[in-house]
């Protein structure tokens, strides 16, 4: 299931970015006392009471701005975020009281039929503060007073946010359906690739970057196995994004990754690995999804017998954290090797669901430790007492040790490599948790 999306909206300069940073624990957005300073909508994951969700920060909604001005574009952007959100935080300023823009935003939000939490920011005095009662006039229920700058009453606000998640429709498919997200930068050939895999023109294909606006789910069956392929809009760096709807599509692309079992990370064979490719790959890796690196447009690359090997080497260097991901060189135009993609999908899907018997796992780890004992630190040596596999998708292992702080990241990588050498897990990241064994 994809993470719920929580959008923070309101007029300029009410503290939306400060609240965003408070909820997500980061300092990503630019915060200044200048109305309209948040130019780009930002998104970041957060967690409360064991529930993960994505927070979207928006620029201020200014109804006096012209539609073609910067503030007008920000307003359109915020409206798009509202359409995509599962829960909306409407932030107002407790110091200045209700403004005409607050009333206009409230009217727009009342028409959404979505959960809206009215957040009165910049409140330092919570008892006997009659200013907060004024906001009942907006017709959006009980106001929640907070101070984003000082972190006051944030817990109560988050309690109310996650309380709405139970009402979000479940978009999960049946467990036997393999969900494939096709992701990558714009214009790398994702939609063309999907069409070849499906064997028909299911999605629009265009040379204009950003044609695919939404994530499009298409179910299909091959050899009695059920799949759903999710074609997404391309993800660009923020500085290269010119069109509001393309900004909006990034959120849907990230949501598609969250919903998937296997991601096809599509690269342009004529361009190599770009910085944005790395960012997309990083998001997939952190999400714990099985991955296949698909190098498209291979028919356009001038090559000799060493070209593929050199390209593979470059990928392994640029995407060093994704050594586990298999690669395939294809051409959606000529259909070269595209037929092999589903075979790879089946393979990595099986790998991410693989479970290891605990006794066999401990034998392998014991042998690994005897072959290469962990280094000592100030006379103390790490002892691995027991290990077990705790989960799948991605495979998750727990190592019980004498002193967790003695586990160096390089030795952890050594143990992961030993697990892969013995059990495979190709195409999927592995999670290892180190815990102190009591008693």
C-alpha cells in the first residue's frame, strides 16, 4: 500500500514551511519572512505512532495574483497538491487572525470532501486564548492551536492526522499479483517500453518530456502469473521542472514506487547515468524495492564488443549502493531483449520473497566469522551470538550481538556479501538490524 499524502496549504507567510520542517525533522524548505518565498512544492516522509506518510509542502495560495505570475503558478501547484492529498493541513496565522485569503482557501477546501485539519500556528499561549476561537468562522471544525517554531502541541496535531488514515481506501492488489513500477527521468522511453511489454498501445507515447501525467495501472497475465504494470510520469530535478503538472506528477511517481514490488529503473543508453538517475535510484533503494536497471535506446548507441561491458562498469560505479540490481540493455523501438524483462521481474520477485532457515543462516554466519573475525576496538571484540531472518520484501535480518556499537559498517557489508554469496537475493536490497542480546 502507498503511503498516505498529507498536504500543508494556506496563504503566504503563515508558517507552512516551518511546520513542514517540524513534522519531517529537516530543514529543506527556504524559510524567510517574505510572502511567497516557498517557490517549489517539497515532499518528505514522516512517521508517527508507527504510521509512515509523505508530507507535501506548498507555496502560499494568493488569490490576488495573476494566473500567469509566479504566485499564480504557486497557487495552481497548491491546488494540484490538494487534489492528490489524503489529509490536508490548512495553516492560518494565530497572530493576525482571519484574512480574506483564509476565507477563500477555506471555501476551496470545503469543496474537496477530504479530511481538513485547521491548524492555527504561531500560538504561544494555549489557555484562555480567545483568538483561536475566531477561526471557527471558517467552518472547518475545531481549530488545532500549535507553535511550529517552538514545537508546541505538534503531538496532538499528529494524533489527529494519523487518525484519518483508517478512512483512506486500500489500493492493494491480491498478494499473488506482482506490481511493477516503471520509473525514470522524462523522455527515457518508459511509455514505449510499457507498450512493448503489454503488446499494445495502452499509454500515450510522445517525444515531449512529461507526456504521462498520472501513474497508470494496467493489469495483465502472462504464463498464468498476474501482474500490474504502473507507468509513471518522469521525475526531473526541481531546477529543470517548468510545468506545474510535471511537478505534481513527481508525487505520483514516488507513490508508484511505494505501491510496487519491483521497479524498472529506466536509463537512457545515449546519455549514461545522470544525477537525477542517482536520486531516483536512491529513493527506490531506501524504499526497499526489488530493482532491475533497464538501459533503453540501446539501438542508438554506437558500440563494439566492449561497449556493454564499459557501460555496465559505469553503472556499478555510479550506482554503487545498488550492486545487487541486474541490468538489461534493450530497445523499445526495435523490441530488442524487451521480452526478457518479465523473466527478470519474476526472478527478482522470487528473490525478495526468499526465506532462509535459521539454522542454515547461523551456520553460514559462523563460517564467515571464523574466516574473517571482526576487528577489536580498545580491547573489546564483537561477538555475533545469533541471527535470524525477520521479514521479506525486502529481506530483513536481525543480528544479536554482545555490543552493537562494535559493529562497523564495513563488517556489516562483509556479512551482507556472505549472505548474498550463499543465498542470492539478487535484485533486492537487504536490511540488517543489530541488537544487543540480553542475558
